[in-house]
C-alpha cells in the first residue's frame, strides 16, 4: 500500500507541477511581452534614451526568466530567443531599422515557446 | 562533461528509485505492460544524458509518470479481475488430457518448435508424458506430467515428517541479522549463550544459520 500511496502522490505532484509551470510560463511570457511592447512604443515615440533604459531592464528580466524556464524549456529555443533579445539594445542605440523586425521575431519566439508547451491536440499527437 | 556526469548520477538514483517502486520482479517474469515500461524507461533515460539541451526534468517526468502509472495500474489489476485480464491477458491451456490444442497454439503463434523447447526447459523430452500444459501470462509454459511420469514424493513412499522452514542466516560476517532472530523467536541473549557454549566471538563468525534453537550451524572465519 505504501507503494501505491507514493506512486499516487508522485503522480499528483507531476500533474500539479506541469500545470503550475504552464501558468508560470504564461505569466512570465506576458511580462516579457509587455516589456518589449513598452520598448517598442517608447522607441517609436522618439525617446531613444528611455528605450535604452528599458532595454537594459529587459535584459535583467530576461536573465531571471531564462534561469527559471530553463528547467522546462529546451536549451535550443532559449538560445535563439537569447540572441534576439541581445540584439535589441544595440539596435536601439544605433537606431537600426531592423529593430521592429527583431521585436516581432521575439514576440513570435515567446509565443512559440508557450504553444509548444501547451497540451493542445496538435502538440499531443 | 561534468554536466553529463552529474546528470548520469541523478538519473541513476531516479532509475533505482523507480525500479524499487515498481517492486521485485525478474525480467523473465515481467508482465507485458511491465516489460514495455522497462524498455521505455531505458530508452527515455538516455535522452537527457546524451542531449544536455533537454531539461533534466523533462527526462525525469516521463520516467516517473510511467512508473507511477504502472504501480497504480498493477494495484487496480490486483483489485479487479477484468482489469487484470485487460492488462496481462489470461493463461491459455495448450495441452489438456494429453491432447494438444492446435488452434490455441496457432492463436498464440506458438510453433511446435517453441512448444518442444518449452517442454524441454521443464525437463520433459517426450510430449506423451504431458497431461496438461498452460501458457502463463508471462509467456512461460507450465507443465503438469501424467501420473506415471510424476516424480515420486515422500507421501507416495509413506515417509512421514513435519515440514519446517529452511534455516535463516543469523550472523553474517560478524554482523547479527536481527530480523532473522525475530523470525525464529530468538533473542540476543540466546545468541550470546550459544557463542559462549562454542567458545567463539561474534567477530570470528563467517556465517551462522539456524532453523530452531536446537538446530544451528556456525562457520568460523578462516585465516
């Protein structure tokens, strides 16, 4: 009976952990997206200095994000996102025209990370 | 390299834990579902070790999920006969009254070579000696020989004796096995008395077995 209880408890922990990580990922992704959105709108309003400040904030948040989601997300997906986020600050300081495209790429990658984890019909099968 | 090493150590611990959780079964006695899970686990376990890009948690989660499901399903099977039938199948009688059921053999995709080999494994070389044979859910063939070919037993010879448990190891390499002492209803005091009678020290004993307080054997360490 001890085995059954251990197995059932473990199974519960696994299910709870899986659901928790999904919600955690969604909330962290939303936070990341809102930061990027703010950078984009500040940059488009012409305030490069504030955009640079926000991009530094984004980098700090990104390091925390990466550490927490590395337990559940494949390294490859995070590496690609890391490269894209690292490009934002230099693009702002150089006022590079590719900034908007890079930001769109970051949005897409963030969404993709969540979609790959979401237990949809398509992902399961 | 260190990452692979540490991951391997963690996986080793998790797999040992998982196998212990699954319970004691020998490979040859695994039920079909258990065999499938054992193979799956061994395959899944290699993924996070080989590819450090895969989070370790992602490698551990399917292992633990499979093991937990197996333990729970085996418990459900224990409680429900119909579930047992679904999970493990049913034993199939292939020889009854000395007659081979060819249809059943065909259904099981058992060739005559398989049948003869299984009988030989049971020590039967002549199919005429078999009264009854059954293919267990594990795939093992159990054989019941005809009356004339069964080994002679003590009962057949009229030898009367009381049955008793086999001897238990009470001391191994100078260490007392208290669980064996308890099983025989003996205590440390009895052991000390025996050691005194035999003029020996506990640390000098290689192995000591007993099946009753009066019937024990001491083998001393050599050299």
